[in-house]
C-alpha cells in the first residue's frame, strides 16, 4: 500500500517562512558539483536576499565552488539557524535548488548590488573590489522547506517570484 506523501504543497504560511529564512540568512551552505570528478562539494558562503537580485552571494574565483558553478550552474543552498534550545532537527530550514547566474563585472546593476552588499557586510570592503570576486545570483528552481516537526513543504520557482 502506497503511503501518502508527507511533504505538502506550498501555502501562504510556508512561502512566508521560506522568505523569512532567506531574509534572515547572512550565510548559507552551498552545494555544487566538482567539474573534474563529478562528485558533490559543499561550501559556506556569504549570503543575502537582495531586494532586486533575489538570493545572492559574493564569491572568490580562487574558491573551488566558483569553477564548479561556472561549469555546472545547478546548485543547492541551505539556510536556517538552529536555536539555543530544543532538538536541532525541529528548527526551520530551507533547501533551495537554484541555478547560479554570475553577474558580469560591467553589468550596470553591479554598483547598486555592491552598495547594498556593503551596507549588510561592511567588512567586505577589504575584498569586494578584488578582480576575482563575483556576485552570483542564485535563481530559485524549487525548494524543500522543513518548518519544524511534521511541517514539510514543496515550493516551486513561482513561489519565489516577487
């Protein structure tokens, strides 16, 4: 006998929680595929939900995930912090499947992205203008939201459109 799917479709509350988790995140775990070995990798990256670009990171060309994302833009991002109390597995978290979209250095949006990024991350002034750093939009494709015990939801790309 087939068991019912425990993961529910998105609703207003799950979309709001997903947006809140993205808005609150200052960093994320980013998964990627190594282009040489085709094996998975994961990195901790700085993260922001930019009001115009959406999910965004700033990464160095020296990091292995940069070459990986250029070769294979499909990736996944995990956001959500564990609180001070309780079982870590009961705290909300979001796994976002995305496509990496590198923002070209000459893109007219870059100046505004830079200003907003530095407003959130003032310590980035040390490296943001180095030639190997790139802004990367993480364009949502789908997501799984674990909102806590027995609260799991599937979200689509449409759930992330502003």
